[in-house]
C-alpha cells in the first residue's frame, strides 16, 4: 500500500473518522462565512489630516466655509488660527434602515472659554447622516485664540454602541 508523507497509509486515512468530519467542518466554515458576509462595514473608507485652506490671513473668529478639497495626511498639527484638521469619511450606503445617527466625540486638551470661564475638554455632536449623502466630515478648526492649546486631540465616531473610528492628532505650537 502507498504511504502518505506522515507515514499513514492512504486507505487508513480514508477509513478514519477524518472523512466523517469533513462535512461537519464544511458546514461550520459555510456558516461562519455567511455570518461574516452579513456583517456590514458602516465606514468603508476615510482620510485624515489638515484641510487645504482658502484664506492665508485669518483673524480671530474667521472660519473656512468648506471641508472640500485635498487633505494633507498628517497627524502633527500646527496650532495656528485658521488651521482646520480632521477626518473625511465615507459611509456605506447600505446597511441602514433609515438615517443613522452618529455620535461624534472630540477629546481635546482643556481649553478655557474667555467669556464664560467654562472648561472645555470634550465636545459631543449627534449627527444624523443622510442615506443619500455618504461623504461626511469630522473637523476641528482653530478660529479663536483660546482654542490654540497644544496636546492630544482624539476624534471618535460611534454608531449605537459600536466605535467605528478613532483618530489621534498631536497639536504643537509653532
């Protein structure tokens, strides 16, 4: 009788319990594959960095109007008025019964609002995402002098209780 590589005879291997297990293993793999195929990616692509600027000379209170255009893919951000940075992400068009509500959270170094004295270290936004508009932006723009605080800026996007995306930026004084 011919022998296999590990020294068992082919006829012994075919009569073993292994051949009886093959259909069971096949069904398990098939079921696992169908579960994974049904899992839908809500965010299917994203980019991050500094948004290109329209104006070069910013005054306190100025804001850019758009989040269109290219992103410079960096995570180290200069603390300068007019700098806008963040994430542009694309939602899957499928997988939602209606308009999904995304929970956007910004963890920022502690800022003190000059008029109110309020300490700000977290900003939360509930964003209803249109099923038709699948490109979205999560951005932070330095528009006021008190916002120019160096440190770690963490951006989170949640859908229901699931974290979809986390991006960390390091803001530095220049």
